[in-house]
């Protein structure tokens, strides 16, 4: 790459902006500019290759699994890796239940932390909270799983079950909700708050009935995107909630199937019918995540803070 | 659509970002005097401060708990924890060390960064400077879609498609034959050729794809904030578009790119399940080698691989110690990212 800077070379081509590239630049500089343009376009298309490839692979290998009614209504009970078919009902329910409990815990904590950061937080404590949210964003999911294992199972003597995973996923979901909610609360115009205070409304009521409703759409979007993130997590589930072939709707007792652990289980069985199920499960998981993402963006689109 | 994959909106808040939105609220809330402070306010403040404190407590507890339960195991360890590559955690004479895991974790993440940073910056420049306006939004959404693919699907695809593609493409063999004199690209001990589809090199490439959306999203955000006056100034001086980018956009966006790379690095270091599926674990007796053309285990993948073995506190302690090292590693990397962002006030807050 040349180190020649623009101003040094600028004298000889101050005319004819229409032919900026070809007419008046020296050949080397024009060529570099063309190469850079080509490289940027190539970067984008290169980045699209894995996306298209993965989606193609998942669709071509897994789509036919989803068209059987048993996929959506039965579990893998009485199935072996030599038998084709069976369903993912147990794993879908496991993932949904776990995600529901995770969000019931994380959403209030995340929203209140964001309220603290935007509406109350000043000084050192607020800076520490903000820093810790950043650190929590970066905690690897396996470490979150290990931590819950160390607390919930080693120290408190609990068993591996669905709830333990929900706790680990909570650690991963809270920072996503805090960050998105924080951004949304900042978008609420100060005039609204001031108008409310001017009418003598107490601060908490201003937040609860003016600020939060105004930012509601954005908060929902953040929750949905956070949910999409934790639903695809596998690592904590491997430690905390071993896979089972059977339907278990009880988060507090026994092993539980989820879509990610089902993919992992089926792929280790290595025979064709199992691998096929593992692609089918992958497609199911992607579809659920995609629905959440699209829903989140639609909510964001239709309820922008005015 | 203002929300990127990282949940950070691209639009600047309409209020002055340096002024907390709640500043105006100070006077009325405090003005009533402590005696007439309303119960609702106290409860709300309590809940908010409590949630903030809970977040601090959680991060602190992660470190404390991992440390507390790792210490007994480390005390019984008969090998050097930092320099040994052994991993025998059962029995009365445990010998375990993190050297090989540390190498596999760091080398795969570095490969990921070397690929993802230039590519991510290129994509971000494309999205902000080159793409026609009608393409910018949909193209950015497509790149964000890469972040929505769960890591286990990357693992599945990497193990069943991408790994074989790289193996058969001859990239590994080419690097090995040209740069084989560097230990990193050497032929691994115990084999004569570079013909594996489950190597550190391949997981490095898959990790690169996985962190690409993070790097792209953040870089795009800073590039888009380049002052128009800088860009127009460069163009008015006769710079070509590329020279304008090199002299105005890239210098302006540098801190953003650095912190984006750090966040990507943090993600790559901690990635578990894609590594678990794609990279083959080595036999415990495998000799030490720097080669990236063989299998291995990262901190995360070894922990996940052996999750079924957590039956005694002693065994679990060894894995918790490995987890603690990983936590510290990502903590440092993320803290650096944060500091770089903080220094550049034009970015986020």
C-alpha cells in the first residue's frame, strides 16, 4: 500500500471532476482506486458465501424433516440412530420453556438496571455498573455455565436440570437487555419527563407511565433479540441440562431436551438417520430464532420513539 | 431499523449524549426533602439500584466462585498449572496444566482475527462508502443474519462441509509447503502430510466467520460517523475515493475498529460448541507442537467435552480452574475494548 497522501498529489488534477478517476489522476492512483473498489465489493460477496452456504446446507438437508407431522408432535422416544424419523417436540418445548423462564428472570433485572443507568445513575457506582454490564456481555457462555454449576450444583447441592440452564442463560441475556433498553430510554425526549415533573408527577410514576411506555417498542425489540441469542446457546446446556429423548416439561426435575443439545446428540450418533435429524433440528432452531428476530425488527419498525 | 446485531442503535440519541437523560429529574425528586419522599420513589430507586448492584455482584461472584472451587484442586495439582500440558484430573495424584489449551485457544482466535478484521473492515467500508444507497440496509441486515446463526449450526456446517472443503482445497498443504519452516505451519508430529479436516486452522476460519458480524457492525457504526467535512475536504484536495477513505475514514474509525476486534477476540476465545464439533481432541500422550494443522482442545471445548465427568469436587475443580483462566482472559480483552471505546468519546456514550 502506498503511503502517499492525498494533499501531496492534489495539484495536478484540480479540473474535470467528471473524469476524476480516469482523466486526470496518474495511472497508479487511479488503478489503486479501482482495485480498492473491487476489493470492497469482493469482501462483501465473500462474507455472503458462508451465509448462503449454511442456509443452503440446512435447507437441503433438513427441510424434508419439517414436513412430517410427527416432527412437530412426537419426541425421540423409542427411536434409535438406525431408525429414521421421530420428532423434535420434546426439544422444541424444552427450548421454549427454558427461554420463557430465562426471560421472566432477566427482563425485570435488565430493565431496572437500564432504568438505573439512564434515570438515576451518576458517579462511580453507575460507571462500575456500566463497566460490569460490558464485562457480562463478554463472559463466554461456557463460563456462565460453569459458574452456575459451581453455585447451584456443587455448593447448593442441586441436580442438573432445566432451571440451572435458565439461570446460566439469564447471565447471558441480562446484558443484552440492559444495553438495548438503555439506548431506548436515552431516545425518550427529556421534554416528556420535564412536562411530567411540571405537573407534579413523582419520578417513579414518570418513569413507569411516561418513559417506559414511550420506549416500549424498543424494549420489546431488545428482549426478542436477547431471547434469540440465548435460544441458540449450547455450551451451558451441555454442562447443566443433559439431553433426554423423552418429553419432560418440568424444569426443576430431571434431564431435559432442547434443540441445541438435540443437534449435538444426534450428530454424535453419526449414522445417516441421526445426522438427518440433526439438520432438521438445526433448521427448526434457525426458524425459531429467525421468527424472533423478524418479530423484534417489526416491533422496532412500527413503534419508533417519536 | 436502527438496531444492529449487537443491540446498539446506529442513530445518535437526540439528547446531548454527555448529559444523562435523567438529569432534569434531580431537582423535583430531591426537592421534596427526605421527609416527604414518596414511597413509590423509594421503591423504584431501590429496585433500580438493586438491579445494578446485582449485575456487579454477579460478575464478582463468577470470579469468586470459580476461584474458590479451583483453589483446592490447584493445591493438589502435582504438575505446573501454567506450563504443563498434562490433563489427569482423577485419582490421588492429579497432574494438569493449561499450556496446550492456552496455545490452541489463542492461536485459533488469532487466526480468526487475522482473517476477520481485514474482511470485516472491508465489508464495513463497502456498506458505508461503496454500496449504492438502496443496497446498504438490506446488505447490512444480511451481514447481521450471520450473527443470528447459532454456533452449533456453524459447528455442524464446519464439520460436515467447510472442513472437508478446506482440506480438499489445498490451502493447508500450500501454507505447509511454503511456510513449513515456521513451527506454526509445520507438519504436525506423528504424521507426514497435512490432510486433516479438523484442525486448529479450520476452526480459526470458522471463528472468523462467526465474529465477522460483530466486527462489521461496530466498524460500520464508526465509519458512518466520519465527519462529512473530513471526507469532502479530502475529495476537494483531489483525493480519489480510496485515498479519501485512507486519509479520512480509516484514521477516524481506528479506535472503533480496535475495540470491535477486541470484542470479536473475546467472542472467539470463549466459543465452545463449534470448536467442540469441528476440532478433534488429541490423545493425552500427543507430543507438544506449535502446528495449527492438527487437532487440540481450547479451554471451552475441553470443559464441554468432559461435562459428564464432573462428579467429584476434585475433578470439577480442575475444569473450574481452566474456566477461571478463560474468564480472566476474556475479562482483560473486553476491558481493553471498553477502555479504547471510552477514550473515543465520539463513540457510543
